[in-house]
């Protein structure tokens, strides 16, 4: 799949086919996440692949989001910030969040590329997630990703609106929307 297609086709899906996805595809997506940029090349994220239905139920409860129960697999992304904090002090924490996001986007695009779907779940009770998976206090829980296969009906459902290009770009200084010399910008597909 072309990169641009994968970027545009990625959507948050909260209903999954009953059919189990091939776990090898999930491992491949985790493998590709490792290639994301990382401050000082200190990759701090870990990916926990959960297949135990009891633990998945606990994660659904911890997030108060029922659709998670229907996933055969959930990946929980966590970060060990210690080395980054040692090298960059308070800034290390910022770097840890940013590079986890970069790794996660690689992961999401690699899932799309292999025909799998997921939804980024950021709302959860940290302590309950830690408890369900035995994650220690000093490890930061980034997000949960219930993974499945998409039904054809859902795949054909409408696109989500995204901000227009002209609303996300400034030139030379804050809030300056004009490019010199003046050039008209058009979002692709608009
Ligand atoms: C940091 C973050 C946290 C999110 N948390 C949740 C969540 O807890 N539950 C949920 O259903 N979706 C969650 N989402 C998914 C967003 O709702 C979704 O990305 C947004 O509506 C745009 O839709 P799209 O992903 O289909 O483009 C989260 C997304 C991000 C990036």
C-alpha cells in the first residue's frame, strides 16, 4: 500500500469482526514502530500484546469503554522514561511523550497496511491498567489499542472530516496565513 493511502485510510474503528486477526501482523506492526525517531536514539516505548480475554475485560473496565471487550487482541503502549530524564532532565518527559506518539503512528500505519483496524484509547484509569498487567509505578502508560478486523459495511462508511490545510499552516510567524509571494493553497481532495 502507498504511504499516502495508508495515512488517509487510517480511521478509529470501534467495532470488530468476530474473526481473530493474525497475531503475526501485530508483531510486524510493533517491529515497524521501532524505526520511529527517538531523542538521543533512546527508544523508550514497550508494546504489551494482550490476548488473555480476562485481562482484556479488565482493560475495558479500566477505560470504561465496552467495545474493547470485543477485541481479540489489545496492545498497551508504555514508556520507560528513566534514561531520557537522566539525559535531558525535565525535557526528557516531553521527549518521551513525543517519541511514543511517533512510534505509535508507525504502528497504526503498519496495521492499516496489513488490513487491521484499531482505535487509539487514551482515556483510562492508569492504576487499573497497571494492576491488570503488572506494570510498575515508574512506567508511563501511553495508550491502549484494541485490534481487530473491520467489517465490509464499516469499511465503506463515510470519511471523517479533517482540518483544511489552510487552517493548520502559518508562514514565517505565528498566525500569518499569507505566503510571500501570495500563493493559493488547496487541501488535497477539497
Ligand atoms: C491521544 C488520543 C486519545 C484518544 N482517546 C480515545 C478514547 O479514549 N476512546 C476513543 O474511542 N477514541 C479515542 N481517540 C480516538 C479519537 O477519537 C479519533 O482519533 C478522532 O475522533 C479522529 O478520528 P480518526 O482517528 O478516525 O481519524 C483518541 C485519540 C487520540 C490521538
